[in-house]
């Protein structure tokens, strides 16, 4: 038995609807206006709406639009005295579950009601399945079993079903954006857009346009109307990355949007309402920024409804073995080889390093190691200090936060003399260039032999040199 809201300003038609629905085993709730219907719907518990199309005040299609605006997820069947195909198409395109014409034929109404209820049931069931799949997918993407990571995941799962604003604070490379995407995937907005804006990279003269959009002719070069990030993220999630870099004057405008859920495009003349979930990230302590006058206190409190500190890798060293295996599988696949084994000494070495670049730096180190391990076995010597600056916590780091290095001849684990190459950074491209240069030096610029030493084809070496 379904609770079905019947909306019709005519008492005779309303009585017919009630009678047919009672005979079909449902529980009708009759009202004579769309405004009354909305009051009932706001209280919840309604499974379906059957509404007349033409009514004084708000008509059936306007009621349908209002359901969408208020995010009331209840299907609506339109009943109308108009029988034209164009009218039917208009109702269905507006989102009606079905369209039936007067005079009401009991069998037609019963069939439309059964189909609408079943379709809505299946839709909700599929949404639950998708949410569960997204939850499992999100949990798999966040690699780590440390208590700190598990606490963050538990908090995200509790916050996800709400519209609550989340502030993720942590050092660069800790995975803040991945956590924001996980939050989106766990929420009921997962089918909606995920829009990411880097506040530190916004062009000074286009910041407002990027966030709020602009109208045609709003400024020189505005040749067409453009939707901004807030509008594109409607019914989804907007990530404001590095929010601490936003100008103070724009912080005031952002605060208003968060409070009112509306804004105006640059050059616009009217407000645009949006339904957006905000996630903000920063690698600075916003409390300090507020104290120093560089960030608005009221905006800070608005953003930090749920503040989460993302721990640096040095505080979750127990996750390094899992992360290394994850990245080894990922990058081994990219370079076309399976990483079959990781020697135990690798984990000891990597857990003794401070990782100033956090998980991002570790990912680059494993990617480079996968490239330098043609036999599919990761050994400590592809990470060792003499080559890549990875040492214990006292690793020498220059003022820019990068491990220092050079190139020399070293000793391999089997006691034989081998080639060791220092690189000035942990960047993959720099490492590749250093290896190629060292191979050419060792072979007297013989490209064929250099390619053999590098474990690549002569054609690939040629492409690298010409690139």
C-alpha cells in the first residue's frame, strides 16, 4: 500500500482519484492546491504524487519544478484534459513520471501508478547500490591502515550524506584532493559533478569569472556567456584547493555564496541559486592566517564545520609498505612490466626517510624504481642514498626541500663494482636524463650499448634524446 498525494482543485475529479486508488489498495491523501501539496510533502512519507495539470496559482508543472528545487525525491504523474502529443512530451521532458488524460480511466491510472512506483523503487535501489560501490571504491583508493587514516575515513563516511562543508588541512602531497574526491564518491551527490578550482593558480583578472561565470559583453573579450565553477558544480561538489591563497575581497563574496547559496555572474543582473557542497583544502594553518589578518575569521568558521587534519607521511610510516605495493602495481603496469617482488630492505630504507614531499614524493620514488627494475624486483639499491638521496631521518636536504646528489661509481649488493648515479631532484624526468647521460658516458657515446645498459630500445633512446 502506497501513500499517494492527490492534487486537484476540482472536488469531483479528486473524489474519482481517491476512489480508484482506494480500490487499487493504496492510501490517497487529497488536497486542492499545489501549495497544500508542498506542505504535505515537506512532512515526508509520500510515495507518489498524482496532480492535475491546470490549477489556480501553481499548476502541475510548476509543482513538479518546485519538487526539484526543494530536492523532494517523489515521482509525479500529471493528469490533464489536454490530449495533444506536444503537451505530453512537455510534461515528460519536465520530469513527470507519466502523463494521463481526462476523463480518468481506472485501469489506465492503476497501471500508471504501479509503473511509477516500481520505477522509483528500482531507481532508489540502484542509487543505494551505486553509493555502496562508491564507498568501497573510495576506501580502496585511500591506501593505508594506520589509525590516523582510518579515523579520517570514518569521519568522511559520517559526513558524506550531509551538505556540511569540510576543511582538509595538511602538507603538500598528503592526498587532500584524493580525500575530497572520496567524500564526493561516498555522498548522494556522486552522480553529480566534481569541480576542482586551484585558488593559487587563478589568473588575477579572471578570478570572479572563474568562480561565478560571466555574461556576454561583461568585459573585453567576453564574447559569450560562461558558467563559473559554482554553477557547473550544481548538485555536486566544489573543491576549493589552496583556499588560503584567495584574495580578501573575494573571501567576502565567497562567504556570501556559502551563506545564501546564490550569486551573480559578472555582468549579470539577477541572482542564480545553486546547491553545492564545498570542500576546501590548504597546506597552511588557517588559524595563523586569521590571526595575521590574511584570512577572514567568519569565512574560516564557515569552512571549518568539519575540519580534518591530514597527517604527513612521516606520521604514518606503517602505511609505507602498503603504499609501495600499491604504487609498484600501478607504475609497473604503466611501464609494461609486472613488479614480482619487493625486497624487505626496501621497506626498512623507505621507513627511515622523512619524506618532505609526503605520499606524492613516495609515488615518484616508486615510479622511478619501477622504471629502473627491468627484472621486476624492487631492491634497496634503486632507492639508496648514493643515487636518490633517500637516507634515514638525517638525510641532507637543501633549502628548497630537495635531496642533494651527483654521480659516481658505487658498489652493488653482490660486491661487484657498479654504476651509481646521483640526480639533483626526485623528479622522474631529471632522473631519466641523468641516467641517459651516465649511460652515454660509460659507453663512450655508443647509443646502441647505452640503450642496452638502460634496458630500452635504441629507438626509445633516440626519441628521448631528440625530445
